[in-house]
């Protein structure tokens, strides 16, 4: 009994130590209804999930292409934060621009 309990505990701890697959930028873009211009380059993508799901994407994009990203992703003119229905779920989308670095935060509520 003691050996079985230790074996189960070891399996549980091994499962907790496993790292999740690296999130793909394409999944984040699809999740948030984002259309990335060809000139953009993804630097980092993070994903976490609890009650809600959240993607964080950092990319580099020429400043003149930021309006293209916003327009192609159906943001209202002059708006960089919104929420919208994407594939049946409400997704909050926040865009922050610092020079050529663009940060996207996409999460459900």
C-alpha cells in the first residue's frame, strides 16, 4: 500500500513539473482575431490559463504598419483596446506600442 501511494505521488509530482508546450503565435492571433502584417516578426509568445485564457505576444513591426495591423484586425479607427466576440467567446484585446515593439494582450473574461 505504501509503495503504491509513493508511486502515485511520484506520478503526480512528475505531471506538475512538466512544462507546457510553447504557445504558437498563430494560435494567439486566431484566439484574438489578429491579422499580422507580413512585415511583423514575433519575438515572444506566452500563454496561461486559469478560469480564463490569456495570450501575450511581443513583436517588432515598422511604425507605419501598426495602423495596418489594427485595421486588418477590425479595431475601430484610433482604438487600441477593445473587446469583441471571436469564435463564440468574448476576447479583450489590448495593443501597446513602444517604438517598433508591439505588445498584444489577448484574454477572455
